[in-house]
């Protein structure tokens, strides 16, 4: 199952117009509440992200934050830093083939991260769950979470939580229509 766990501004941006994400910390969080992130991570086997997200995480002033395997989708990266050898693998190719290869390694519940990567998965209808944490700030411009899709995708809200008395988190599951068999009566 491919799942998304992401934060957006009130107006639907995942980064400001300069690619910045400092606004994510605009609400005081003195107890360092993780807003369900640990719970989410406990339910996934591996992480798939795009190159931009990978480079952003590598730029954080901290140790590598993931204990689970990380797959980076990229056409331009060819190698990972030595310190991440064995923790990160670079992949490219059609998403369905990439997923088949990852599933063959025993990783079936994937955390899909990064705007372009999420958009690519949505375009191919490969996302089953989306958990969006809405930070109450209007950025006015930036990198949008959602882009044009070739068809409508229906989701249902399975839970809503409020953190820090002002941050809203909505958890959606893909609603699939079942093809009904039609029976023709014999005349």
C-alpha cells in the first residue's frame, strides 16, 4: 500500500516560493508532538522519495533520520553519499516496474514523499492513503501538493485530528469503485 504523510499550508502549498519549509514550524510545539508521524512510520516498510526531497533531507543539520530503507526516484542521481551506502538506493524507470522491484524485496507498505513523486503516483492512481496535516498559514505562492490529474480520484476521510489546538490533520483512504457484473436475462 502506498501512503502519503505530508503537511501543507492552508492554501495547499508544501513549500514556499523559494522552496523553503521553515513555515512548518510556525506553530509553537513546546512538547515536540510528532502529530502521528511515529505511528505512521510504524506502519510502513520503506520510503520512496524524489531527488529534491532527498537533497533537502541530506541538507538538514542532523543525522540521517530514517531507520527503514529509502528509495530515491531520480533520472539524474547516480550515487549516494558514502555515509548513506546500504541505507539509500537510487531507482528510475516506470513507477509500476519500480514498485514491482521493491515489492519483490518484501517492502509492500511504502511512504511516498516529495511533491513531484506524490504527483507522479497520483497521476498513475498508485496512492491508497493520504494523511495531510494543515498548518494554518497562507503562503500565497510556492510548490503545490496537487497538480492536474488525468482523471478524478475519489477518497474518503477516515479520521480527523487536531494538534496544538490549531493544526488539523485529515487522513484519507482511496475509494475504489467496484465493477458491477451485469447479467443479461435470456429471452
